[in-house]
C-alpha cells in the first residue's frame, strides 16, 4: 500500500501498539489513547483495570527507570514504559505518555471509560494541535473551526466493509433543516469529489452587496468540490438556494455593480463572470475570485472556474448529475427517520488527489488510505445527533457512461441522429443529410428536401467493399455511396408517394440486397441495390389498405418470407416472387408493431403487438394464438420482438406509461422475467447486445431523457441523460457509443 523504504505513520503506530501487547496481551481490552507527542508524531498509551500477571512478573525482576509523583516507571522490551497506579496498569510508547496519565489521575480523574464498551471516544477541543504538522490549508482551518463546537463522538467499526461513527452535538443554536442528499444531487455534477450542505444565513445589511443577495436568498447552501484538473480552491462550486422568486434582475444589478468580465450563453442558461476577489465569503471559506454566476432554477450557482460552472449546468441540462453516479447510489444512506441540519458526502476515488493536497509534512499515504474506501456520508441532525458512515471500496467493474464530446449545431434537426458504420448522420434544415466522423467533423452533405422516413439502412456497394446507405424521403428512394453521392439510378421516384419506412434485407450473400417500401396507393415496391425491380415486385402486390409499418423479409431453409401488415389489420405472407403463401390472416386487435419475423431451428414465428396488451403469434402455416402481456396497461402500449435470452425462440418486450416488461419462455412455461420502471413514460425502446450483455435504450419524450437499462432490472451508471430524440447506438469492440440530440447539440457518450 505504501512506499517500502519509507517509515509511515500507519506502520509506526501499528508497531507501537504491537509492542505494548507483546508484553501482556491483557491490555487488548484496555482503554487506548492516541496522543500527539511532537509535530506530526504520535504515540499510544493504554490503561487497564485489574491484574496483568505477565507485566507484574516483568517489573518485579527489575529496578524502576524513573519515578514520577511517587509512582515507579519501568521500561520493558526496550521501549515500552509501564507503571501501576492503584488498581490501574498504565503503559505507553514514551515515558511522558505514562506521566500524563498519572498526572490526570492525580488531578482527580479516578477512571477512564469510553462512551460504549467498544470503540474510540474522540475529543475535538485540541484537534488542530493534534494534527499540527500534518493538516494544511483548508483542512487546518476547518479543524480550528471544529474546535469551537461542543462535540462528543464515538467511533465504531462494523465489520470489514463499513465504518460507522455516532455522536452528539452538545449545544445547538440553529435548528434549521435542509433538503436531503437525493433532492440536491440532481444539481451536483457527476465529477463531484465531495460536497457539504448547511443552512444559509443572510449577509449583514452593512455589506454593500446584501441588497442584491438577501432578497432572493433561500435557507440553505451547498459547497461542492469538483474532481477537475487544477488546485483545490479553483474547482469549488457554491450553490445558494433561491426562496422561490426569480433572482435574475438582482443578479444583473449585482453584475453591473461589480463589473462583468465575460458574458455568454451555455445550454439554456445565461452566464456572467463578475470582477472581484473574496466574493461571497459569508457562504464559502475564503470567498471566490472572479466567479461565474448562473441561475439554475432552484439555485444560483457560482464558481471561479469556467469548467466548474459548465459541469453544474451539464448536471442540470443533460442529466449528468450525481444521481447517475453508481458510487453515490451505493453510499450508506442517512438516517431516514431524522431530518438533517447539515450533511457531507465524499466520493473517495475522485477526492484522493485532493486529500493529498490538504496534507503537509512527510507523506503518510493519506491518499492511498482514502482510496481504500468508496464513499462517506455524514450528517448533523435536527436533534443534535451526528452520524458518519464509510463504505469500503468494492473490487468490481461495471458499465458507466462518459461524455466523449458535445457538438452544437447551427441548424435545426429534421431527422436523426443516426450512427452507421463509423459515421454520424443528421438531417439538418438547410444542409440536408450531413455525415460526420465519430470525432464530429463534417465529411459530406447530401441535399435533401423531404424528411427521412424511419432510419437510414446500411448496405454495401462496389462489390461489397464499401458501405453505403439507403433511405426513403418524400416520394423518393435514395441510395448513397460512401462519399455521400447518389448511387445511380437513385434517387427513384415512387409515383404516389411513400407510406412506410424503407427496409433493407439481404437477398443473396454476399452483396445482393432487397429494398422494400410501401406506397400511398397501397402497393409494395421491391428494388435491388442497383435500382432494378425485384422479380414479382414491379410492383404487382396491392394491400387492402395503406401499409405504414416496414415490410419484413427473412429466409429459412432456402425459402424467402416477406410479411406485410395493412392498417386494417390484415397480414400478408409472400414468397420471393411476390406470390401469397397463405390467404391473408386477420388480427384480433389493432396492431402497434410491424409483423416481426423470427425464423430459426427452434421456432418460426411472426409476432404482432396489439393495442389491448396482447401479442398475436402466427406460424408459417397460418395457425395463430395470443399471449397476454399487459392486459391491465396504463395508457397506450408498445411492443418489440427480440432475441434477448439467446435461445433463438424470441422474447417479448412490451411497455406502457408505467413500466417496461420482458416476457420469455422457459421450457413450455411463458412468464415475465424482468420489469423496469423509470418514473416516466417511454416512447421508444431499442435493444443492443454488447460484450455478451443485453442492454435496452429507453427514450421518454415527456421527460426528455434517455435511460440505458441492464438485464438485472437496473439503470446503468451515468443515466439517464438528456435527449430530445431516440438515441443512435453503435457497438464497437471496446466501447458502446450512444449518440443523443438535445437543445441544439449532439452529445456522444461511451460505455
């Protein structure tokens, strides 16, 4: 854990305690005291009531090394000082430690006793002296402030995975309560190292800035330390609660009074940097130098760092808040039966570097020790009780979201975003379909007037060597090559206009494709990638009503199956030449999904989700049955048919306004195997398998959020994130890319 050639404090203390116990193990259950015996130097002393036969025999065989106040002191094992005072046995790593205990007893302290049978009693009246030579800067100042308080703390270790501290504040003048960690966490960036929340007191009327702050100031404040490059003071953020009004006018007047260094827009917020040093020192130790100020809604945020203030705005606008942090969500929660008057939270992994900055003197490995723990939560409650809880670091790795980049767009998005073959595609209002690389740089733009219907589909041109894309827009079918140029003879016009999204399927391996689309005159068109009509699809097929869902095509045992579903609820099953394999099949309820085809050795199924919460399943002979998924649904339901379990039989996803549910077969039993609830209605769900793990991407237009859900029923760390459209997803070997559009910008995340 520590550098091998350096004698650290931890090693020295352990050696001193072991030396005492080597003389007589009966001292183990004595009262142990840790005291400073010099700058940055500490020693153990212990008092034990009753007999210590081994120690008694040792001192009986030698002369005392010294006498203090009439009490003989003996040196055992070359470095441990021992004395017997009445019925107490005393020991220490230095003579002065034993002498101090004798002086205390002579002064009237007849016995020492902790506040509980086990644990450590902590005295706070001399903490700054105790840590002199070790604590520096802000930590030293905080210890001096702590000495002014009347605390009694008791430290108890609970097992190996958790540390628990309980105590009480003897006197309290301010009994204000503050919001919980959870309610404030949505305003704190995910890059948080630690934060404190406490009551906020109006600044003195004599302060010339009071007239700009007190009218809107709420009852609590939050100080957050971010884990960003730079020094400790530069990455602090101050959040001042707002009492319900809009402080914007006061902030404008405050900025005019101090002077504005910079003014800019970010996300939906207006940010000002004001001139001054030591500003807002009533709320944060030392104040802030030239802070950036922004109104977030419930809080006014201030930070001397532009990066810091941007992280706070990202937490609010993009959902990149502490609520998405796995360590925070796995913390030891505060006592829910009490109301906090102040609280503290620390993410140890992000704050270890800062801990080292707060220590001075010889390196004692504070940062290394700190990193052995995952998180710490602490609180002073309304009744004066105190709690502090730390959880050990778990040796586990999991998926977590990280923002790769943000790219503001100059134009309104018409369709997208899409991720295909290492490319980002977005249809923009003036530029048409724009292709960018994964780094965000524009590669090409294709003029396009009408909105893309559905999503562009990948296919290979040039003998299968390079990727192209196909899509439908307006009354045309488009195929573009890898340079964004139209692949002749495309675009091809569909005379009556296009009703359904384009679907691309493989007709013959490796590079013969079928492009399927339904027209507004109820016809089905089939092309190959060179614009020729497929045999039998010229078009000769006419449905009884419009076809709005994509045409589905699959192959099984050398045969082609093409399914078409009309708006009237008639299912058509064609062969490769456009001939009906069966009479049209009626649905028993309104369809809410395409006619999903899943043809494999285990089962051959056509599944259609229906508005009454059922799914109707057909086999290739036309036989049918219905499965009850969510008959008691809340609001409209939606459906997907995916191979999630991996048995090739197909699994059934259905969701309503309240929950998303997965149904599957186990043998012959059909049952619900998982359920997710995110607190908002989902409008689209995608499935992606990556590194042998299934993930669901759920988008809510109402909440403007995107969730990534694991098969364990939990939301993945770092989510939800802000989104105004369903995400685009691309699986690479070492990462999963998720592309979102929100408030005029693209955001690329990676897992």
